């Protein structure tokens, strides 16, 4: 190779390196400035559930050179958790970060998105949401509310709850005063339980004052943050009622439509990144929480398979009834069930059985 050619190659290489370094050191800037106040449905420190909003806020600020700023507020600072959807819909606030199942009273299909009984696990759900009908149907649901929704967090199954007595039979649910969310609450009502909905920040006091006998909220690490193990020592698993939990960033559609395409793309990518980050944080935290429970004398009971099968039968009955009453619920449920059946061949044959991960 000639000296000139070597020099030419070296020059091109240096030019590429300088250009690459320049691109990496200079943040991509949005074409406009965005300043959003974002109310939260849950406290911002709950791992995997709301910590993704911090990742979202910091990432958008960094990638936009400070042009996109999302300032989030703790529950109740701007609006109560149950009022976030209406506040975004009306334009009172440009966006909100929430568990959409809170609005099941006005939009029955939403619990199918926030976490439903005997539903998909997170990997399959993400496939259905991004590659299947999920995202499209959710956008259709919220279009009537003048909202653009974005999946912005996903975590795995919850615990089935904190009970003062063990659950060995479906009859054990009869007469219980229990805080329970989503479709699972309707299933327990079918079994004779008295179900109430209490915001996460008020569950500890409700248990302490004996206004409820039992409760579910979230995963082991999050329940520990709320101190639920300080009152009740009998922890029931698995989370049959929510095989996953999601949070969404809801944006007022008028606000969303006025954004430049580049800005919308950054926010969408920010939520996708936050979803991945939150899932990793959550999976990292759960085993530590469960082992801490063991050390503290908390009994983690796994429901007998027969009880789970019976709960599934009641769940199917409840969801079929809900589908008969609401067309959109039926469309979403049908789409999910169709994909679950399709996905089952991969889920059943492609993954190692659960007991291959038993190391104790």
C-alpha cells in the first residue's frame, strides 16, 4: 500500500472518529421546548412501578439538551390518583403517569391493560402490545377521552395479597373485607368477599385500623416499602389476579398533536426505554424482598393448584360476563385470548420448566 493511500485511509478514519465523538458528545435537541407537569398515581420511589418515570424524565432531558422537561408530582400534590385521567382529558394537566385500572368504572376494558387475572406474562404481553393489536386498541379506547396513551412501565406478577389466615379453599374468601383491584376484585366478589378500592398510600392505615381484613397491592419489594409486612405476616402467592402490572403515560391529545414529530418520537422512545428499565429494576428487587421476608418471619404461602384452577374457572365466567356487557372489553379480551393460544406453543415448548430454576 502506498504512503499516500495509507495517509488517506488514516485521514478518513480520523475524520470518522471525530464525527462520531462529536455526535456522541452533542445531545440531540428537540425542535421545541416542552414543559409538562405530570401528576403520579403512586409515590415515585416504588421500584419498577413508578421509578420508570424518573428514568423517563432524566432521559428526555438529556437527549433533548434540556428542551423536554417532565416535572412529576407525588400523589395528591396536583390531583388525587383516581382523578388523573379526567385531569389529562380536560387539559387541566398536559400529562399524567398512572395505573389505568383505576378507571375501570368508566372504561371497563382498561383492567385488561393494567393487569388481568390468568393473563399473559410480561414478554408475551409486550409482543401482543407492540406487535399485535394491543397498542392500536388502547389508542382507540382513549381517543374518545382526548388522550394519547403510552405504555411506560411493566413489571411481573404481584403477590396475591396479605391475609390474616391461610387460604386453602375458595370458601376462605367468603365474608372477607379486602382491598383488591381490577378484575380480580370482581372475582372475589363472586366468591362472597366484600371488596373495596383504597389508594396505595392509604392501605397501611386501613389494615392497621382493621377497616379491612386483607389486601393486595403489588410485588414483594413494593409491598415491603409500604410496610404491609409489619401488620400481617401471612403472604399469599402467586399473583393470579395480575400476572403483570403496567403504568402508562397519558398525554392530552390536543397537546400531543401540537408537538413536532421529532418530539413525539423522543417521548415514545423514552417510554419504551423506561418500560425496559423498570422491568429490570423490578426483577432485581423481588428475590431480595422475599428472602428478607423469610428472615423476618413472614410466611409466604403458595396457593394450591386446585385453588388456582377453581379461581381460573370463576375468572373466565366473570370476564365472559363483562365481555357480554361491553363491546370494547370483548374486542380486547378476544385479541388477548387469541394471542395467548397462539403463543402457547412457544411458551410451552421453548422455555425451560419452572423447576429448572429451583436452586434451594
